[in-house]
DNA sequence: ACGATGATGAAC
DNA sequence: TTCATCATCGTA
C-alpha cells in the first residue's frame, strides 16, 4: 500500500508515478480494483484551475491538509471527482484520478468504484476502504497534455499537467 | 451541441 | 438569501 510518504513530495512527480499503481476499493465486503492510467495535477495556491486558488474553504480544506488523504467533491451536480492530496500540510495540491483501466473519465471512475462524499477527507488506507497499491507495473511511456475542462483558468489552463500511461510492463 | 442537476462560494 | 458557476456525461 502506498504510504503518506509517496504523496509528500512535488505533485508532478507523484502524479507521473501514480500511473501503473492500483486503485483498490472495498465496501460491503465487495472488492474492486484497477490500474490507474490517467491523472491530472492541481498544484499550489496560485493554480487558477485548482479549487484551492480561492483559498481555504469548507470544501477545499482537505487540499490544505496532510498528504495521502482523499479529496472527493461533486461536480455539475451529478458526478464525483476523486483526488489524492499531495505535498506538505498547508500547501494545497492534489492529483485527480481521471482513468482506471478501461474506465475513462473522473465521473465514471467514481461511479464504477462506488466513491462518493463519504470518502472525502479520509486517509488512503485499508481501514477507509479506499487505497492505492504498487503491484510492480512499470510504466514505460507517458503522454503529457493539457488538463481537461479548465478553460476558465487563464494562463494556467495550458499547463501540461495531465499524464496518461501509453505503454507498461508487469515486472 | 446541449441539458441534466445540486453543492459551493461569493455577493447582496 | 439569492445567484452564477462548475476539474462531467449521456443523448442527440
């Protein structure tokens, strides 16, 4: 299981390395799991694409908290987005999980893994029923691009902070 | 191309 | 208390 230490470092670095890791969900003795194939980084208090750029609020306070905790929120009144908090406490940053195996799109991922508001602010751990594991997959090729759905973010909208696994190998 | 759908944050 | 906005998705 990935420890807090994995997330306590620069977000772009953690984001790239999150590709190929496995998202595991356990709820009502049902277990789901899949390899993370696409992520986006939201970094620091000035990133206008990040919810944290408006400062610390009830919703976003978890982004300012300890690394390795889940930030889950509702978008467009319908879909949940699943993020994992990174970097040191008080520095707001997180990684959005956009695709897992064949499940492409943050809303679809949360639906597939039954992730909702009850997961928000929990630590990534077996106990919380939602965690991440390293199973020895080595990602060999990564595509990098702009983040999706953040056209309002001025100069931050074109930051190439989305990462997608193109090629990988089981060790 | 567009509407669904409701929490959130900021303005009033 | 109101109001615009929104890290999306399914249908057309």
